[in-house]
């Protein structure tokens, strides 16, 4: 199933019963306070103040973060996706670029904004769908949460077509066929994945691989 929501303040979707438990929330102008329930992955749509154990930070539009533990967001607007029970690393980045750094299907590009610390961990991505794109229908093995950052287009699914525009939030359930289509406008999407098949392992990481014992 494909679910489409306007960006709203508070809880948007609760997937705490999923194999990779997740909650999706937004904040709009008002204060949003989140408890220590895991790691919170966020994207800033309007300038905001982030307060957490690592300090107080003024974040510009287009910045993103990962915060383990509790946090407070004041003013501005954005999306927060919480991976319950996961202890990630604190991370601030951005503003995002307007294209991805990695090639993706059908001329689209992707950038890994917040990579997995260990293989299997959640990650945050930037997906760019150029104008005039007709994506091949495909699926993912786990939930996808996306925020339309810029542009307009359509997501086509077995349920029908869903018009997309900036400040909308979508959820794609695992194994749901879908394809993004654009005509005159591009789409820029920040996408959360609750799991990954990429990243360092205890046997394969730069420190170990580049340690040579003669």
C-alpha cells in the first residue's frame, strides 16, 4: 500500500509493530519534544532550533540530522522519523544538494545523507527524479518514508496514481510496486530506510582493511 499525507504537526504514522519499528512525526511552528525511544532522523523544511544532549543548534532549511536519545525542536518545520530501539550516532549535515551523487534507476540519482554505521542499520537518502522520467515499477523489502522537498510528479501504484507536490509525506509498505513519474518538473525527495544491506561490518571496514601486519 501507498499512503500520502500532508506534513502535519505531531504523529503522522505509527509503525512500531513493524520488523524495524518506526514512528513518523512532523513539526510545524510549535515545539516538538521527543523522548529517548531510539534514534530520530530528521529533515528541516524551515529554520529551526534543535536541542539535545549534544548541544543547541540552529538549523537552516535543507539541513538534516540523526539524534540518539531525546530532543526538542522549536519553531520552523520538518519531518522526523524515529527508529525505535536503535542507537545511532549523532549527525548533522546539509543543506542538501539538488542532485544525487550516485546513479539510480532510469536516470535518477541518489545521495546517502546519513549512512549506516553498521550494515543493517537505518539510513537517510536524497532521491532526485529528473523531469521527463518514467520510472520502472519496482519494490523494496522494507518500509520507505519520503518527504517531497521540491517539485511535482506522480507515484503510480496498483492502487492508482498519486499526485505529488512539495511538503507531502508518503509511506510505501514493504513489497509494494510503485514508480515515480515526472513531466515538466523534477522531484527531490528525502527518503528514510529503516534497514540496509550496505555498510561496515566487524570483518570489513576501513580501519581493519587498511591495517597491514607483515
